[in-house]
C-alpha cells in the first residue's frame, strides 16, 4: 500500500474520472442482475398467468434499462481508461525527466534493457491496474453480492446449493493461479532467451559464416526453440488441467440446480421462472470467481511495477545544482587541485592526487593504457562525476558552483564511441545548440572534414541516420560527432580518442582541421597515437590513475620514461621504413 | 519572414528526432498463402489436428444438447408432468454429458496447443535454418533488427492462429449452424423473429470492430515511436548530458507522450462502444423473445405456438449466439494479420542463396592455401564495379597485404576468397580448384576470417574461443589462448576462462577482443587466414602484444591482410596497392619504396603527420 501512497501524486489529481466511473459501475452491475428478474417475471407473472397486457411494458422497461446500462457501461469503461492513461501520461513525463537528470554513476550500473522494461511493461502494468484492475475487483464483489441477494430472495435452499459449490471453485482457481503465473514467466523468459539467441546469431552473422558454424548455430537454435515450445506446452497443460475443471464445477452446480430446483418446482415450492433465473444468476457468481485470481494477481503485479517505477523516480541525483549557482560565460581556465576520484565506494581510486593547470587556449594531451584514468579527468571537468577529494576549478570557481547547463554548454565533447541520433545529419550536428543557423552547421561540418561526404549523399544534410537510416562508416560518424562539438562553439574542447576509428589519411586531415579549431580554446586530447598529441602544450602520461610523467613532447621523448617507450614502439622503424636501401 | 524563422528555430527541438514505423500490420486475404501456411499442419493432420477436431465436436455437441434437454425435456415433460423419476434420469444424463465435455475440453486444450506449438516450432526452425544458408548479399541489405522481427515476432503472430484460430473457426461455424438449425426445428416462427439481431451482431463484429482495431493500430504505432525514442534517449544519455539537452529532450518527449495519450484516448472511446453495442443487440433479441415468445406460449402448441420449455431453450441459445459470432470476427482479424506476417516469412523462405553449391561439389581433404585470381570482375550492384579484371597469385604460406582507401576493393577480394560472393566474371581458384566446384563448408572450414570488430557471443570466454572449433577440448582452447598471448588477461579476470562475457558488455577492451578473435581463429587451424586489421582504439602496449600474436597466428599459413598498420604491411611478402578496383602496384615493401609510386606517397604521408604538427 505504501507503493500506491507514494505514487498518489500521479493518480489522485485525476480521481474524478475514477469516481465517476465507479458511480456508473453501480448501474451496470445493478442492471445486470435485473435481467434474470425480468426473465422470471415474464415466465411466472405474464406467461403462467396469461397476462398479455404486461408484455409491452416489460419489453419497453427492459429496453430502457438496457439502454441505461449501455450508456453506463460506456462511461464506466471510458472514464476508467481515461483515469489510467492520464495518470500514466504524467508518470511517463516524470520518469523521462528523471532519467534525463540521473547522473553517469546511475547509468554505469544500469542496463538499457532493464530501464526499458520498466518504462514499458511496468508502466503498462500500472496503467492496466488503474484503468481496469481495481474497478474489476469492485465489480466482482458487487456482482456476487447482488446475485446472491436475489438468489436468497427467490429460494434459500437453492441459494445454499449454489454457495456450496463456491469453495470448490475457489480452491481450483487459487491452485490454478498459483501454478499458471510462474509458468507464464517461464514462457516469457524462454522467449527472451530465444530472442537473444537469434539476435546474437544475426548480429554475429559475419563471424558465423566466416567460421562456417551455421550447423552449430542451427543446433543451438533448435535447443532454444524447443525449450520455448516445452515451456509453452507446460503452461497450456496447466490450462488443460484446471480450466475444464472450473467449467465442470460450474456446470455441476447447474445440474444440481436442475435436480433440486426441478424438484422444488414439481412440488410447487418454487415457480419455473425463478428456476430459469437461477441458471443465469449462477454464472454471475461462477464467472467472476474464475476471474478473481487473475485480478488479484494484477494487483500484486501492479504493486511490484509501482515499486520498480519508484526506484527510478526516487533514484539518487548525485549531481545537484547549488541554489545560488553561477551562470556566467566561461573562458576555459581549467585547474585540478589534488583531485582523487573513486567510482564505487571501497574500490580502487580511478584518479589519485591529480593536479594541473590549463589556462585558456592551452592544449593538454592525455596518454596512457586503457583504464589509466584519461577519460575520468575529462568527465570531472563537465561534472559528470564528483571528486572524492580535491577541487576541479573552471575560471577559478569549483565546477560544483556553476549551473550545470551553464558549465556544459561551454564544453564540447567528442566521445570515443560516437553516438548519433535517429534524425537527419543536420539535426545531429545542431544537437547541442538548436538555435544555430544553417551556415553555422555547414561551417562546423566543413571544419570537421565532414562536408564533402555529406554532400555526396543523395539527401545531403537531410540524410536520415539511425536503424532505418543511412549506414555510415566509423570515421564518418566520428566526423559528424566532431562537427556536433564544434557547433556549440565551446571554450573547452575534449577529444576522447576522437580520431581512432578513421584511416590515417582522414586522421591527418581531421588533425589539421582540429588544429585550427583548437585555437583560442582550452583543449584536452586523449589519444594512443603520439602523432595526435605531439603538439600539445603539456602532455600528461597516466598510469593507474596517477600522472607518472608530464611535459612537452620534446621533453618527454628524451625522458627515458613510458612516453619515450611508446614513441619508440611507434616510430623506431621510421628510418628503416623510409629508406630501405640505406639499411 | 524573419519572425517565422525565429519561431521555427525556437521549436526546432520539438521535431528533432525521426522515427519511422512502417510495418504493415495486415494484408488482404490471399488463398494461396493460406494454403501454403496450412501445409505446415500436414505432419500433424492425423494426430493432434484430428484429435483436437474430435474433442471439439464432443464439447460443442454437449453444449448444444444441454439446453434442449433442459428446455424441451426437463421443463416441458418432467416438470410439467411432475415426473420426478424422469427428472432424476435427466439430471444424471446431463451430469454425464458434462463429464464427457469436461474430458473433451481437457484434450482439446492439450491437442490444440501441441498442434500450434509444433507448427510454430517447425516454421521458425525452417525459417532460421533457411536464413543461415543465405549469402552475404542477403544480409548486406537488411538490418539485424528487421531479420530478428521476422524470425521472432512474425512467427509468433501466427501462433494464435494455429493454436486456437483454426479449431475455433471450425467450432464456431459448427456451433452457429447448430444453433440456427435447432432454433428453426424448435420453432421456425420464433427463430425467424430472433434472427433480426444477426445482422446487427455481424455489423458489430466486423465493421465496428475494424474501426476499433484501426484505432488500436494507431496506438501501437505511437507506442513504437515512443519506445524507439526512449531506447535511444537512454543509450545516448551521455551525449545528451554532455550537450545539456535534457530540457529540450524532455519537451520533445512530452510531444511524443501527448500523441500517445491522444491515440489511446481515441482508441479507448471507440472500444468502449463495443460492449454496449453487443449488449443492446442482445437486449433487442431478448425483447423479441419475450414479447413474441410469450405470445406464442399463450397461443399454445396446438395453435402453432410453443411450450414453455421451448421458450427456455430459446433463452439459452440466444445467450450462446454472441460468442461464436464474436470469435469469428476475431479469427478473421487473425487471418488478416497472418497474411501480413506470412507474406514476410515466405519472402525470406523464397530467397535463394546467391552462392550455391554444385551437386557433385568436391571436398578439400587438405588445403595447401594457394590462391589464384584470374581476370576477376565483380560488382555488388549493376551500377558500380568493385573489381576490374583482377589477376593475382598468392603462394601457399605467403602473407600478402592489401592496401588502399575505403572502397578500393580490399574487402571484396577477401570476400571472394571465402566465396561469400561469386565473381561476375573470371575465376577464383584455391589449390587449382575453381571455388564454384568446391563444397562451401569444406572451403570455409579451412579459412578463418578475423574481422575488424570481433563479435562476442554471450557465454563464457571458453565458449567464445571454442566457437572456432566446437569439438576442441578445454586444453586446446587454453593452448590457443596462450599462443596468441590472451592467456594473461583471461587469467586475470575474476572467473578466468569461465568469465561470462557479452557483445555489449564492457569486460573486454578492444585489444582484448582482438586477441580473443585470434585465439578463435587459431583454434580452427585454417590453411588460409583473412584478416581485417582493426583501426579501433588500442593502447600501444596492447598493440605490441597484438603484433606478436599476429606473427604466431600467421606462421605457416597463407594470409591475406587488409592492412592499416605499417608494421604489418612491412612484414608482408607481397603488398598489393589497390585503387578503385584495380591493382596499381605490387611487390614487397623495399621494392615499392624504391619505385616511389603510390605506396611511397602513402607511407610518407603517415610520417608527415608527425612532422606537420
């Protein structure tokens, strides 16, 4: 119940839909129970007593009632739906907003698939319960109560006979529900496995074909395919066992009614019409009872879904703006003062006592093995994480004093894996700054060496990217990502391995272009190739989170340290390569 | 004018993403396709299908018999004549009938599901196996997602049709006809009277339902759009935060969410009409029954009227009318959706592999690895020629490097050696055999292709390496890993060789993935290795390891390397410099440097970078 209380702010404002819907539910249920009564009256009062004159009244009365019921049913269902979808509309907006704010730390430990299933299946589960589940519980209770009352009114012994069957039915329903839900989960899991199997096979098709492992793959697929079939059959066997049984109990009840009721009618203790009415009423009780398990399950699932949604909605926001955060243009003076960073508590430090100073316009090169902390440094500048110790300053102020947007809109990031969105090339370049002009976009693309290949495409800047869009090579994607970063005209530029996926010639071109771009901006270049950061004003060589060497290329190359070793590996054969005859 | 541009700019982010969802959800009815689908039932025609039909007939018969017994016999004879004995018999008879129907239902559900699941299993197996056999050309033109949808979702959408759809169709037609026949037998006049509701019911179950269905389809489209965006926004969250576009995206999402909400509301307002309409039509039926039925009862059987029992039977049957009509409408929907799905499935099944095997194809017992291209011409599509009459020879055991820009034809040459494609003209020979005469599996078993981005299957490291040769022992796997120098990092992982990895996981770095793929290739022990060198980001230390591993991997094998690294190129026995599908020059490093041709320029430009900066 706590879950529903916490989510109250989403559904309570729309409660009027729910209550009006409930109001009409009373009419619907009431009139449903009236139907057998009319049948009874027709048989016993009109037909048996041969009173024709009543027929038109009954017919008209019945039609009017059914018309009211029709309208009530409509309003009950529509308003119930509206209650659910309106609530969920607001839940979705809040979830989305929250997901935009949650920090990198949250996403480090989250899987896209898991978040997606919360946003889809759990939101839907919650909606369904609000729209139909809760009202259904009330409907079942009302229907059973009203039907029983009418039954007792007609004939107490016969009502008792009907009631005697209820516990049996309840037990079967209970057992069925207990077994069928895990089985359904089994189907879903098994389907998920099969899905993963096929997805992997297709994504890895090149590898499969290269090693001609098609038969092996078919064998593995058969296994998963069969597993899905078996899981499904297991579930359908549960259905086969219980469902006919439920129906049988209901039918058995009807037979008992016929026997006992027939006897009562014969011995004139009951009228035939009342017996006929009983046959309808008995299903008003049995039907909802069969559904009860399903509805109760909905309830517990909605609760679980609600909890999973709350986990996102209440997710901890690590990066919080201060109340009087500053918002002023950034010149790009970056200072690290004894900064230590730990991603996960009790884990090894990702950065240890890092200090450096980069005044506006300075180019800093970062080199080191994978996992040495190069990327971590740049992510502290944008405040994607917060240091455990020490200070990260921009223009003399700690980054935590800035408004987040004010800080980040001055920092242009080109990440290692260039993620592009499903939209046109133009919108991708303009992503960081929706207010740019067409000229600025083209200019950014030109500077990133992207303009030419973009113009070679049939739709130029209007070419759609993404799953159904144009496929781009790694190098092309990277150049668009660079254009995107240039387009916001940043004071600080971060190039995280930005040119690794392009061939040498393109890299050369981009490097030259970047040289131009970096003028007047503080730049951080992460690279493995010496050629990419040779011209940096200061190069920091990192090992396991520590700066082990620093200086300019010329200094480091003769320092007998790790930098020189890397240089030697990359360039030792230079003379041998260029002048083969000389060796 | 300038005002409007400003306005546009302000709202630009509200239209910033494009998601196209264009999958047709239903197709017109097509007998041929239905027939083809039904052939999948054949293996089960005499077992599950027959059983399910018999079980179905039993329960339908019982359902139809009971109202007659209650109405015509129990009410009209037993109760009217106060015959307690007959009533007892009837009760026992109905009880037995219900028992029969109970057993019938159990088997109906069982068999129907066995039928459906087996058919879907077969269909999916057929489709998957077929897709495995298709050539590269097939996969070139399709995204992984679209193939996945056909194998998984399209087959699944046929599930309901094969499980309940067909049996229900038969059952409902039988029930409907049964009821009509019975009603007309009991009382033609009353039957005719209550039939007025039939057209109304058919209208609801077809026309109204179609409107409702359309509106739900619209909901589904809006939802896919919303989900596409959600998925993308989660994956791109780091970019979004880097460019601080959180607010703009939230506004965009609000639009998508609103569209979704509106489509739901429309659909809901339409589908809420369904039940009232059904009930109204039932009510009209009941009113007809009451008014005209009562009239007939009062007339009495002797004057063309009916007895009370007939009236009761009518009341029962009238209540049973709706279900079969409603389900028939549903089955019809299922059929339309099945048309769309099966059309897509059959489209794949009708796709033939471009590269086909001859019946009398020969098998390589052993492959030395001598490769010869004789005037090979190739084009991926009719417009662009990828290779122009290439002739080249690679001796067994030689390492050659293919050098050139993107699109120069390097990968094409590699792909032709594995026979992923056939040349448009000319021949490719391995050990003197035209590849068209050789069994595909025997050719590819002797060739390992190491791709630029190695695919990691979810499973343990051990399983991933073993993918190269499924019957390799653990020791052989570890041995292979040791040879390429992957053993070190694997043993450093938490669970060593049992560490679970996956494609999108970040346990392995780019360099480690490379080493893993080397081990995989080595395990397959091929005569020919084709290697597309990675340009990915690898730190220098790992790079050195990879170079060493590469030397060991290539030893004693014919190697074709699509080379990016100078060191690899330099060590090759023969270098082919390609441009626009032609070989510009070839020779070893020293020869080419002497020539001062294209190759010399290429090498020079690499060092220029260092100097130019």
